[in-house]
């Protein structure tokens, strides 16, 4: 798979009941005509990464719903450090964040938390570039895969981070228990309530994106920042940590 383009060999949706599946569409919103731009991040570098397989299922659904989709491959991304900001993988991630209007974050749960791979990607997304906040006002869906019984530790952490990044984090979320049992030999997800929940989450993400993307600047406009000059804002959000 390309680092930024979707080229999944199998785009079929065998688990979908088409009689009950509805495509989110523009007629319900006052919005631009271009396809919603969704970036998907996953949190494992394993060859058979279940967070990546879940993200690929999400990508198939989003493509079917009419979105423009990119999956970021975190392989080679260095640990977050200001000295590596010009690293090609960092620049690629930041360009995709700027491009996106909505995002999906899916992490394995490891030791009761999101993985370091997942956190490193989020740490490289800046809160500000000058007076511009790259993540502010973008929609976000949070998901996790579990090696054992169902848990919500990783999605709870991701939800906190989404709020901190000033993103519009949708109410619905997904946690797939015993993820190793939910995929067949072709790395496609089996029919299950877990799969149905993923469909729900992608539907909700796309609806929220359609509703908010052209109004995100207005929705996130703040009095406390309006009273600051642009120079004051840049100085405040770019202070050097002690």
C-alpha cells in the first residue's frame, strides 16, 4: 500500500446489508461539493497489525460512502523531538493533517493504554503553526483493538487527546475485543456486532464532517483569542517549555 493513497486489493463489503445501508450525502447539509477528506491513523508496526486491518475496513466503508481517504503509514516516524521536524515522515504526517477534514485514530491497547506508535503520531501533530491550529475544528472518530476482553482505556485516552487538539470528537466509538478472532485468513473482518459498530462509527463521522467542515472556523471561534493580536497569539502558543 502506498503511504498516502488507498489501493486496497479488495474493496468489497460482504458484511453489509444493502437494504439497510444509507449513504451520507450532501443534500442534508449546506456544504462544499468536494468529497470529505478523511485521514486514518493506526497504532502498530506489526506485519499483521489489527489496528491497521480495522483502519482498512474503515477506509473501504468511507470510500463506499463517497469520502476521499488517506491512510498514514507510521513506519519510520521518529520519536517526537523538535530537532526532527524536517524529517520526511513528520512532514508527510503534517501535510496529511492539514489536508484532512476528519480523522480516524485506531490504537491497540497495550498495558492498559494506547501504544507508543499511536502517541508518537499525535505528538507530531502541532497544536499550532504560527497562528494556525492544524487540528482545530476537524472531526475525529476514536477506536481501539484489544488482545483480550473488551476495554475502553485506549479510546478514553484518545478522546482526551482529541479534545486537547481542539477536534470535534464524535460521540460514537469502537472497541474490538479479541481482535485476532475477528479476521479471516484474507485479513477481512468477519460479520459481527463489532463490525456493525464500525459501520455506525464511520457513518457518524462522515455525517459530522459534512455538517461541520464548512463551519469549523465559526464553531471554534473564541472570544479569548479574538481579543489577542495575531502576534500575541503566536507568541503565546509557541512558548518554549521549561
